[in-house]
């Protein structure tokens, strides 16, 4: 059974109905379609006897993907969603800053640099654009679910991450390592590495007679090598120079930089969501145990389902999963070329914009790129280009929905976990 969401005449969410009931209501002229993905109808008149049930929204918070599900007290799952949040904002802003510096260095007419005079950059309690985007993505998904179903309670799966323990798990067994870390009693990591290696070149063992010692990165910093002691080695200057000249090699295994960025972000996201949303809190290890007992695979939607049912075995009343992916509101790049001599059309071309959802040959795609000659490059929601021959023309496609700050589609729930109809 595919669930159809129902709204009252004033857009208050009601309990969903089956596709058969929705078809009858539309055929009799008692309702109209207000959204196609997910399919939602609005009644023209409120029936005399309408009642709602307590529903719980479960949210599997994340720095990359958000899973959400809505369940009744009986464990019936009425809504499933998976949202891919944006992780490209910092990269995009750095590229824009690079282009600005490039224009200034060329003495091209452009606004002068501004330093510490922007109100948003110096205000207290400020979050970076990336963090604001991720927090807003969680809040927006919660508001969207509340606009479809009469949700009475919210459960958030959050987690506090200890970056120091993630970097060095030994501290969980030896609590004193929090106060006495690896550099304890040393001025810095370099002093520790020199002492660890007994102030001796670890390649020639002092045979070069060179007294000048240097600390070498086994995996070069240019190749994202770590600054931790596991990636550092004491070499004499002679061996160090020969190594960088390519006349000798080291048979050592180094270490690349670990990425604790998402763990750090989740600590802040957790605090902000609990401040802004009235919700209960649960944790990942609880959800995992409940999911394993229910025999469900590791998927964000199944984690969210277990959160929404509070550990009870879910009964899936819908087979459709709503997929969402965050995209930018508009295109900031207006020109291309060495001297910005070639304008880029960022408005509509024959009525179509980038990221519009279109129907072509009976299938739904998203516009990845456009040509002023009337052709378009199409893609799926994951951003992969669809290789279509001949190249699709605008005149042969129909726009399903306009560009928004997220693109959406639906897919069948993986596995055969839905309830029989």
C-alpha cells in the first residue's frame, strides 16, 4: 500500500489514507492534489467525524545524511525520508575568495577587500555557513514532516563525540591520558619524536656523521600526511636531503590526517536541535540494538523507523522512501573565461533552469546542464549524468517541478519489509 497524505481545507495535516480512497476523493471532486512528491491531497470540506492518532517523528541526525520516519503508537510506519545535506559550502566559498583575490591582483575593477567589518562575522554565537546549513536542514525536514502528518512527539538520535578519544582510543582505558597526553613533559611533538628516536637518524643510524637532525613527515604534508608522532621520523640532514632529492627511499609506513570534522559538527548540531526543538533524546547504541533485534539492515531510514517506534518492531505501511538532496538556491558564477568575458546564463533557457525536475521519455530526471541551442544534460538525484542518445531537447521534455533548495524523488524501500496489503 502506498500512503497518501491528507490535508484539511486550512492545510492542517490529517491521518493519511490509502491510494484507493484518495482516488475516489479526487474522482468525486472532494479533494485536489497539492503535492506530487510525496503525493498529498487537500480536502475541500472537512468530514463530520475526523480524528487523529498520536504520531512520533524519529530523526536519525547526521552530518552527511539525515534519516526520518513517522510511526503510530502501534508501530505503523507512515513516512520514510532520507536527506543528503550539503557539504560543499566551505569549498565553494574558498573558490569564490580565490577568484576575488585573482581579480584584485589583476587590478580589475572590483570592490576592495573588507576586513572584520562585517556584522555577521564578528557577532557572538555565530555559526559558520556550513553549520547553519546543516542545522537548518534538520529543522526543515522536521517542519516538512509536521506539515504532512499530525505529529505529537519527536525523538532525536544524537550523540556526543570525544575527538581526543576517537584520535587515541587508549584514553578510554587510562583516564589519566586526558591530563598526561603523548606530549606530556615535552615542549612540542618535535621534541617528543627526537627523544623517542634517541636523537639518532633512523635511516643511517649515525653513519653519515651528520650531527644536524630534522623531523621528517613519512607521508608528505602535500599528500595530507598527519602531524602526529606516528607519521614523524628523525633523520639527519644528509638523509633528509637525499630523500627529498629522490636518491633514497624509506621503507616506513606513515599516516594520513584523520578527519574528525563531522564528529565535531555533530556535537554542535545536537546542542542546537535540542535547544530549538521540543524533543526526546536517544543514542546510536540504543538504536543499533533495537534494529538488530528487529532484523533490519543498516540504513538511515531503518534507524529512523526504530527511533520512531521506540524499539518496537515496525510495520511498514508505505513502500516509498522520499529522497532529498540539498542544492544551492541559485548560481553565483555569472561569467567564465580568463577575463570573465563570457557570460553564463543563470536564468531560464526556454523555460528551464538547472536542477529543475523534468519528465523525458516517461522517466523523471533533473537538469544537470543546459545549452543555449535548446539541449540539456540530465542526471539522477545522486548527480550522475544520464547518457542519453540523442541529447535531449527542451521541446521533448516537460517540467515536473521548479528548482528549489533541495531536489526530491522517491524510490522503493530496499528489501521486502513492507506489510502485506
